[in-house]
């Protein structure tokens, strides 16, 4: 099982980024997938998640209306579309899933918001 995030970078406040999480070794449509973030000196926090069956989504209050989680089953990839980025959004963003009772994380991708 492997999760590989990409798409992070530097963006101005109000800008957008789309993060990708390419999965291998399992099928994303059969697993709940989550995005977390961790800023320096802070605990890792849940940002968004998408369920397996039905593809229902949920979001942290701090990102509701700005972030959208989705998946492309054909590419076995999960995305996090981030719009209207704010100065409080910079962090390392991680993709996560639980597969066969094991907790898997990607290596993370850095998001920086600065003018």
C-alpha cells in the first residue's frame, strides 16, 4: 500500500491549489480516504474525508465551503481542491487511509500561502 501526494506549492492568499493523492496496492473506491494537515508547532488535524460507499464527504469547519474532496476511481486517486486559501491554511497536507486494519499515510505535500 502506498499513498503519494503531490500538488502543493506557494500560492497567494485567495488563490487555489489542487492536491492529488495517488494510491497503489488497494482501491480507493472501496476505502474511506482522508486529508489531514499539520502546521509547524501544531497537531495534525483532519481536513476532509470521503467515504467508500456513496462517496459522502465531510469537512472541518475551518475549510467548509472552500475545500472539496473527490476521487477518480479510474486513476485510483483522491483530490483536494482548495480555493480561497487563507494565511491560516499553510501546512503539510497528508493523505490517509485505513486498509486491513493498518493506518497508512503519504509523505505529505507542503502548502504555503503568502503574498
